């Protein structure tokens, strides 16, 4: 990996709104995982390296209840997950079969996984909420994954919500949803993110005292000077 | 009918997640009503025979405010509903006209109807919530049904959320959404459902005490033996 | 304008369900803004003349962070909004870039804008909810508008949720969503709306005491006579 | 029926473009069957009373190869079709299972059926084209109907391409696609259709000699006078 | 304008495949008008400055047969079109109402318009093909524009097939479909386009004589040297 | 491989309509590749083992013109294709960037590849048609693959048109579109396919001489006896 766990800790104070703006300034527009949102209310922001899982459409000869016991099953993938990772499940946007239910979420939580992000759905939603494992998804459906999906592997490049995610890219998810930060850009995002958060907080105080937007947001030279004057030690 | 009301009572303790798994083991994958979810928070699980209603797209010569007074209107259908039934409304997934509002929901509740499941939406959502009549739907829209839909009949075979539903099939709806159980399979679902619930509860306790998934979920012979040892009287 | 602010005040007691029914009786079926719903819980009904904003898809040479400082930016539009207006943003249904975030919502609130209605999404949802500015939208996405949209102007005719909206048409939004009332029909809606609300409230009390629907909803001559008898001063 | 077969013959000279304009003038906007187009090149215009067929989504216990031999199968429906009718198949827009193949099309042709209109697809396209039976559909797919659809009945009201069609409404299909004429409006369409065709032909000759559009199309009083002067016997 | 008509003539030999690759090298990914394809077989490539037209969804009080005679109608727009322009119609992807039929296409042809590109459809397809006016669209539908669309203006920025188009951007359409070239980039595209076409033609001859792709396409230094040796006068 | 090349030759006389029916009888419903159809007219049926390719959505840091020269590019995949294989490209249904153009198709043809099946589109359609390489796809778009897609590998399990395809499954494509035959079922399909074709041909002759469908299609015992009497050597 090209980043350290304590680098990632710094990202925990940066919103996905700020991260997407920083990435746009680096020319990346397609980093937002569409259609995935917090399942529970009050889920805290999560940050971690992506652990990817890949599904294909169900084929009746492959996606069977028996396949759940195979050495290539979702169960085997879960037992391979490192603590601190964010699981990214490519369900191809499928909303009529749940990728995981309460038992699998409980096990991921037990293994110290940071959370789950998928463009699919989960099953047994009250059980999943009961585990307090943080989940970002499209919603819920009762049928098991094998009713609609064939699991094919983990730690491969995947698509999730219309975005390419590679193992060890970094995922940040909060109330807005989830964003991928390509591994090579972690440093830049950390560097710019905290500054941008501080600047926007100052702009918000300006708006709250009645300052109009033009010249303030984005700030022109004059506004930047006023902002600089507020920063301690500058 | 091929089942009795007290058979259905046994289903009230079985989740839709378990029912869809049991039906899959009988070869049925397409039994999950897509796009319908609980309207109110805390709606309890409902179980009952399907009472079907069928809409077509609006045609300006047919779908008029005057048509609401006809003997073939949604009103006439409601007055024909038996207590305990689950109303299944085929709105062809229409989300810009509400199939029912507060008055019709209040009347269904007064008639003892168990609940409403539709792939469409309801109107006057605060009024509908006020009736405390349980509703599973895609959301809300203010326009009356005749703004977008033509009602054509009841107790016919219908499609709801991409699934075929026949009168007297059984519907179960809970926090995940709604499933249809074909009439002929009620017995099997009842027989297998309670067992499956008990087994999964035991697996969950195993996971909670740190047991890995492989061999546990699905359980191998060893796990099944441990499970059997926990059951009273076996 | 063909209506006065105190005309609009009368609409504040009329639900969007009633307004869409009145407009249908005038031959208008396509007045419901699809896909937009309250962002916050407990947002009160808003009423006001439409202030329109128009986006196109992003083009990389136009939709840049730098464009946010232009005299034709969303910021300039906001500084042009009159108090009491309802902002209608045509985002072409885009759900992967937020049209506004917390700072812009705070500024609209400071200017006395009644609320925001869009077929797009907002960003930084916790910040937006923090401003207590009323928003109807499709959901949330973190990326800034320029990641997916090019802003081109304001106070032009727009499409929002599949409906044509012209500046100074009137928008009403409540728990069900949002409806447009063409300027020329405001008078008729006000005249019919309050009556219809009163009639439906009476019908609801009838249903609550067990009266069947046929002849009651819609009311036949007999029901109307009973209703008339309940009205004071008639 | 409220019309005679020789009434329908008069419609054979009126295009669907003209028919939809006439129906719009009677307040009907939703009469165009979306997503259905000629399968073969050079298919002539067809006109006839609708013979409706209705499918639901496949359910594995119902939609089986064995079901094709049932007395309620598509085969039974075909043997019930009167000569001259236009078959309207409600396939709910399904594009991955063919409603009919070459054998069924050959049999419909043998029975004198005028043609097939569906919002679904056909299978074995080269065989179907070989029968020279006129078909309007969304395209082709090899799987049999039972792979994705459950057939439930015929001569019921149906939806096709987002439009309500009742048995004995009239269907006209040509190079543009297919339109439904409600039974009660056949007379008006016949009356206005031929006139409108003649008028548009005259306007086309005017455009061809360089006359600008304003005042010509639609024609103002002056243009109508010029047109009247061209009509023999007026 | 920042380009001359004879500049555009040079683009007539450059395919849309080459133009999109050149624009990608300038950082523009979203320039391809989705869902629009040649209506007639054998339509030649067209090139010209965009003349834009903008529709909104139909509203029953605005989109009426009478509105077709208004001074703000599509007819008025057509009479304002300069010869050589490519008409770009923003129909918001609507496929159930035709933006133009044979008469309007004949008039555009008479005015010397280069062709029509729309994300909507045309009506009376056999008539339109009869005019030999080049059209790129999504298909055909018989209903008139006012059945589903409200026309609001011309020569404004529009969206077409998910792409922003401004008046006087340049449109090129061929067998693949249509691309927009932003006004400011015309020079670069002309400069790079012809070279790229020549290079690809040479690569094709190499492939035809059996050369493998690696190092050839894209060409490495060695391949470029071989290519240079083939160019006359270099 | 579990089948031989000369086994596959036998499949060349069996239509995809027949193959999907045989697979349905083995319980497989989801084997039809949706949305892919012949690009050229008169393309003959192709049969061969699948050679799979996998794309993800474009990410601006990965999907660049420079990436086309990488050792993991589509070019490298093509140089690895065995003669006789059918290339199956998982483009996730993307229709605004072409997976291949004329040069790559020419090279695949030179390598003896049987044909291309994709749920995406191709670019430079006239060039591709010029190569006479058989292609099944959704249509055409000029932008290069890197404008919308990131290529990640070959000979992995993929999804194509909503169906799971594994390397060495067998693909058959004809005028209807394309079907996958799981490796393990090749023998059964070959065994049943030719018989089914012969039976259906006989049924067609029966229909042509006026025999009604009931009892004929599917054939009852009587019809089967008549059929048996027609078979030489039985």
C-alpha cells in the first residue's frame, strides 16, 4: 500500500462533498458511487481500503443454495477480510436479491470490518440494523443472493454504482453516500481536504452574517485575504 | 382455498427472507414483489390471501373524475374485500398517480383488510399514515389515480413488482418488502419456515461468540449436530 | 403577475392532492413534478411563485470549478431571487451531482426564499438539513454541480420532473411532493380548493362512522344533501 | 360493434400520423403504442378490431413447457381469433422472451388474422419473416414465451406500449407504428381523417413550390381559401 | 463565429470516430449525442453550425393544436434557420411524439438546412424519407409534437442526447451518429483530424497484411517511422 | 474442454430458438444475452467457445489514450484469442463508447476469430461492416472505448446482456441474437437440438396444410405418432 492507516485517520474529518471537489480539481469526475446511501440513521463516516467482491447475474446451474457452502462463496471472502477494510460489493445494481443478511453482517463486524458499500441491497433489514454494522446500499430485498446473483470472486477490480474500484483504493462513506479515492491520490486529498473544510466553514459564517455569494464562494482575492486574517498563526 | 386461516397465523412468525429461501429450494426465484416497501415506520408483518386489483394506463376518455362513481370503480372493489385479505394492486409501477388516499385506506381498515401492497404509490401520505392502515408501496404522489391510471377490475390474475399474483395466493409483507407464496406451496413453506428461523437464530448466536462462517452457514454435519444438541426434546 | 401574495396565502391550507384533482377537472394531467420529495422530516407546506434555474449536462470545457465564479453562475442567480419565491431547478433528473450544498441553501434562506424544488439532488445533506431551508429533491450526492452539470441561466421556462414550469407559475409542495399551478388557473384553484378540502374532511368522518364508499366518495345527490346540512350558514 | 367492416376500409387510406392528430383534437393524447415498430420492411398498413392477449411475468410453477398444451394457452387463443382482427399482445414490454415464433404466426395467417401488434418481441425472426404475416413489435429474442412470461387470457382489457386497449377498439399500424382508436370515436376519425390527408397533401405541394410555413401550416383563412379553390366541385 | 464555412468543409472528410478521439485528447469525454442515428440508409456525412431548438414536456394548457400557429412555434423557428446549419432539437429523449413530419422536413430542405439531429423522433417516416432531408433521430412516432411536447424557443443552449450544445458549436453526423465540436476547438480538430485519418488508414493496411496490434495500434516509435516512410514528401 | 470442435459443428444447424427451449427444459431460464443483435444483414450463425473480455466504467486516471498501448490493453487480449472462439465483451450495456472499431475487427478476423458478441456497441460502423467480421451488439457510437470504459482483463467470468458467461462456455448467435450454453450441457443440447428442429419443421408443414394448433404444438400422442410415421427409418 502507498498509504498508512494513520493517513486514513486524517480523512475521517473530511466530508465526501469536499473529497469529490478535490478530485474534480485533479480531473476526476467519475468517482461517486451512484445509488448507495446509508441504511441506518446516524451511521458515522467510515474510511478504509477497499476490499472488493464481484457478483454476476444468477445462472440456475451455478447460483444454488448448495453453492453457498463452496470454497469460493461469499463466506470464504468474508473470512479473508482484513480489519479496517471497507467492503465494496459489485452487485451490478441488482435490487431484487440481497447480497448479505444479518448473519454475514454480524460476522463482518466481528472481524473488525469498517463497513459495507454496495450498489445492491441487503436482506433481513431489521436483523442487519440490529448488528449495528455500517451499511451503504440501495435498499432491501428478502431473497438470498443466489436467487438473483452468482458470486465469482474477491479482491478483483469491480464496478460499483457506475465507478471502477480497485482493491486498496480508499473508500469514504458518509451521509451523502460513498466516494472512491484512487490509491495514487490519497496524499493530495489529505493535503487539500482539511484546508478546504476550514475555508468552507469560514464561508458559512460569512453567509450567516449576511455576506452575498459573489466574490465569497468561491472566494476572490479580497475574501481570501479576510479569511487568511482569521487563521491563527498566519 | 387450500389453506386455513390458522395455517396463515403460523406464517406470521416467519420472515420474508426465510420464505424466499424456502421457495428458492422449491425452484421459485421470481416471487419477490420489486419496488414495494413499508410506507410507515414500525408496520408489523402482515399475512393474508391476495385480493387483486388491476389498473391500465389512463386513457382520457375512460380515466375521468366521473368514472370514480361507476359500479366498476376502485370503490366497488373495496366494498367487495373480505376481512383478513391483503390487497395487491397492479399499478404497472406507475409512480405519478396515487392508487389510494386517506379516505380509501380508512375504509379498507374499517372493513378489516390486513394491508395494501402495490407497485404504485399512494396519495395524501400524511392522511394515509394517519389511518394506521399498513401500506407497502413505492412512495407517494398527489395526483388521483384517474390522472394516470384506468381501473379495470378485481380478483383477476395481476402483475405486481414484476411478479404474477393470483387471487388466493398468500402474501407476506414485512420490513424487507413483500413476497407471494403460491397457494399450492403454503403447506411446505409453513413446514420449513419455522425450522429455518430457529436454525438461523442458533447460527447467529454462534457468530456472536466468534465462530467463523465456513461450515457454519450453511451448516455442515458437525454444525448440525451441535445445533441438534441445543434443541429441547431432541 | 396575475395574482397577489395574499391569494397565495389561501393556498397554504390546500393539499397537493386536492390541487391536482382540481387541475385534472380543468383538463390538466401533467402538473405533478415526478421524483421530488421532502428532504427533511416535518417540512411545512410551501407556496410561492416559481423562480426557475436551468442546467445542461456537464461539458468538460464549460463545467469547471472556475465557472462557479462567473457572472452567470448559480451564485448570481441566487442573488437575484426575490423573497417568497420557490426555486425550481431543472437538473434533468441528474442524481450524481448536487445542485446546491449547505452554503447556497443558507444564503437562499437568508434572502427569504420559500424553498427549493428540484428533480436533481443536493450535496452535504447534513449541512443542508442544518440550515433548515425547506428542500424537495430526489436525494443526495456529494459531487459539486460542475462535476455533472453546466448551469446556463435563470427565469427561463424549464422542465422539472417531467413537467413544464414557467417563471411565475405557482408551486405548492408538501409531504406528497410538488405541483405546478399555471398562472392563469390560480384563481380557480383557490376557489375550488378550500371547498374540496372541507368536503373530503366530511367524507372522512362519514367513513370513520362506517358509511360505505358507493354514493359517498364521490358523493351522490343524497350525500351532498347530508353534507350541505352540516355546513354552518347554508 | 359500433362500426362496420367497410367503415374500417376507409381508414386504410389514413396514416397513423393523421389519426393521432384527429384524436388529439378530441382530447386524447395517450393512444400511441410505444416501442412497437414494423418487423419486416414494406409491411402494408393494417386496420382491424383489436383481439387482445394478456401475459404476466413468468412464475416457475406456472410458466412451463407443459403449460403450452393447456386449454388456456396462447394456442387456444389463436384458434379463437376472428379473421380480420389485429392481435394486440400485452407482454408488459418484455424483450427477453418471444411471444410467438414462426409456427404461431403461420397459423394466425392461415386464420386470416390481419396482423400482430405487441410491446414484446417475437422469436425465430427469419422464420416469422418467412410467413409474411405482418408484425409490429420491439424486436426479437430466441427464448420461448414461457421462459419469461405467463399467459393468462384473451379478449380482456390490456395495456400495450403504455396504452389501454379494449377488445373491439380499432388498431391501425403503419410504418410509424401503431395507434388505438377507441370504439366510440371511429366515426369521427373516419370523417376527419380523409379531409386532413387531402389538406396536408395540398400543403406539401405548397411547400414544394417554396411557400413559407407561417400561415400555411396550420393554414390561416387565406390559405384555406386557396386550398378550397383547388378542390373539385367546391 | 470563430470559424469559416470553408474550415467546415475540411471536416467533411473526418469521421465522428476520429473527431471523438481528438476531443478526448483535449479532455472532452461528453461530446457524443446519445441515442441518435441515421434515419435513412446511405445518408452522407453532414457538417455545420448548430441551430438549436428547445422543447419542454407537454402541458395541456400550452401544447395544443392551436399553438402550432403561434409566432413562437416550430414553424417560426424553421423560417429563421440559415442555410448550411444543422438543426439540433432537444426533445429530452421523448420517443412518443414526433418533433417534425414530412412537411416541416421538406421546408427545411427548401431553406438549405444541412440536416436534423434530435434525441427525439420524427413522424410520418415514409413522408420524411421521401423528402430526402438527412435526419438523425431515435426512431419514429406518429403523434404530433404537441401531443407530448411544448416548444419554447430556438438558438438557446440545449441538451441533446445527454450533451450540452450551444448555438454555433459545430455538429458532425455520419453513420455512427452525431458529435458536437465546441466552437473554440474547431481549429484543433481540423488540424489533427486529417492526420489521424491518414494514420489509421495506414494501420489498417498493416493489419490487413498480418501485422499484430501491439506496437502498431497505437503505433510505437518504430511503427511511426515506418508510417513516415510511406508519406509522400516527408 | 469437455467438448470437441466437431461437436460444435453439429450446433451450427440448431437455431437459438431451439437451444433456449432445450435449456429451459433443463431448468435454465437466464441464458439469453439481452440487447445484442446482428450488426450486418445476412450474418451467418456462429458457434464457438467463449473468449471473455471485461470492462469497467471509465475512470479518468485509468481510461486514457495512453492506456491503449499497455500490456493489459484490448490489443493484448486480441493477440491472445484462439481461432474459432467467440469473443464475449462485457461492456456493462454501455452504449456511448465503442468497444472496437474497424482495425480491431480486421485483426480479430485475421486471427480466425468466429465473431464478436457484446452488450455494448462498436465504433466506425461502416469500417466494421467493411471487414465482414460478424458482430452482435447494441448499435454504434463513435467515441473510443477509453472515453467511457476501463479495460481490466480477459478470460475471466463476465456478465453480458444480464447473463453470466464463463470462458469455454459455448456461444451460439444468429438472427435472433445470442445464447450461452453452459459447458456441462453441450452434449444434451446437441442431442436434443437436431430432433427438436426436425419436429418443428414437420409441425410447420402441418400448419401450412391447415391443421389447428391444439394437440399439434406441442404435439399430443396422436400428433407424435403421425410425426413418427414421417421419419425415414423409424
